[in-house]
C-alpha cells in the first residue's frame, strides 16, 4: 500500500453506506481519509472501524451548509502532511413533500445542504488543488439531477443545481489540472439506510436490484485514477435490472 496523499469524503453516515464504502476504498488505496458528516458519533464509528483494518481514517463532524464548519474541516486537512488528492461531496437530502404545501424554509434547507455545501467544499478543494496543480473533486448525483418529478421539487432542484455547479467547475478548473466529476446514481443504494429503513423495498428489489456499494466505490476510484488526457466528467451507475 503506497502513500498517495489525502482524501476527504463529505457526507458520511453509517459504515454500510456510500460514504463509508468510499472511505474504506480510499483508505485501502493508501490515502489518509477524512470522513466528514453531520453526526459525530457516526463519523467516529466509521473512522474507528476502518482504522483497525485499513489505517489512517479521521472522523470530523461537519454541517456542510455552514461555511465555518467547512473551513474548519479543510484546516484540519491542511494540518496533516501530504497533498490533497481527492474530495468527494456525497451530501444530499432526498426530502420530499407536496409542492403547494411546502414551506420556503424546507426548500431552502434542502438547497443549502445539497448545493451550497457542494459549492463550499468544491471551492476549498479547488483552491488547494489548483495551487498544487492536480487533484480530483467528485460530486454524488441522482436521477433527480437530470429530471424533476413530484414529490421531489426541492431535492430535484438542488441536485440539478449541483450538477450545473460541477459542470462549471470542470470547465474552469480542468485546464488548471483539476479533474471534476459527477456521478449519477440511478437507483436505490444497497446500504443500511434502505435495508433497515425500508426493508420491504429492499426485499422486493433484492441485492441485484439495488446499486452495490462496492461497485459504486470502484466507480469513484476509477474516475480518480483516469489519466489526464482521458478524463470523464459524468458517469451514471445503475443495477442491470433498473428501467431507464
């Protein structure tokens, strides 16, 4: 295992989730990983579990919609040796609700977590990577990034805005050596949130009907290690059973 620098994953919940799977994959590839999420207990549990097997994983409690929290996160990253090679913004609130009954505060809160947070993390990552001349910034998207439908007015609006932000960043930072990518996840992720929170859905879909965590982590890593003369900006990932 070689030392390839540092990685930040913003949006880490349970170990058996996409954030946890990404942290495990990146740590196994030799990066020092900062697992950032809203709940301190969750990120610490992920960091402790992975550190026993894979090494250098640090949990950091962060509200990604607050600029001061994001600045504090990246200050902690700066205080650790090595280049910042990869940042993944994996935050998203799949909130739903009746459009005509939705409070403005709800709509704004979903946008802040999904898009404003992506801007803050992307800006701080970009500043550091442009200075060093290389790095990868990846954003987690969803079917809602491409199309809006009820009852997901707030979520779809925020995810579409994040996708547009990622495109803008890619065109701006790419010529400066920074690879910016967007991953559209089209389907239910086969992690703890679905299996425990919606067990009937998980049973109906089965493992082959949900997007696998290991495959997702491999897809993100494949984007990161692409040669700079053959970069991909956007990929979509879905189970073979998914209708699209």
